[in-house]
C-alpha cells in the first residue's frame, strides 16, 4: 500500500506529497500557493535514477533533468514557448557532466542536432 506524507509549509511551497508507488519508485509533487504543480521528482530505486521536472508558476513544463546515483546529470530537456508552439532542447551528458549531444525540436517540425560543433538538420517523424 502506498505511503503518503503531507507536508504543509508557508511561503512558496504550499503542499508536498510524497509516496512510494510500488516499492520501486518514489514520487514527490511540490505545489505553489496557487495550487499549481512546481516540481515533480521521480526516483527509480532499482536503477538509482532520479528524474526532476520543473514547471513555471502557471503550471507550464519548463525543464526535465535525469541524474544517476552519483548525482551526475545524464540528460536535460528545456522547454520554451513562442507564438508557433513549443521548442524543446535536449542535451545528453556522458555521466561526467560533459555534453555528448544536443538536439533542438522546433514547431516547424524540424529537428536540429548539434554535435561536435556541427549543425545538422534532420527530419522528425510524426
């Protein structure tokens, strides 16, 4: 049975809910005073992987990061919004916080892959 913790704080964080979903994953949700989701943390205990997701004060997805057990950044996705839609920049790291590759997905359905300082345009399959 999932264990729930309810923590009420004053200030920026209103409620933080933590629970163990199935004995292998622990999830934490942090809400702001307006009731909007600010952060979501998901820990995979078996693989020792943490995914940390950040949201804006209005609840829009801003950034996702994945860390290994040592705390090294494995990948990061940054979300930005413009009049055409959402732009997603994905960066892959080698476990030593060094960039291996970077890909940008823009609303015009084209993906740009940045690797070794070379910009390549790739088609995105829909």
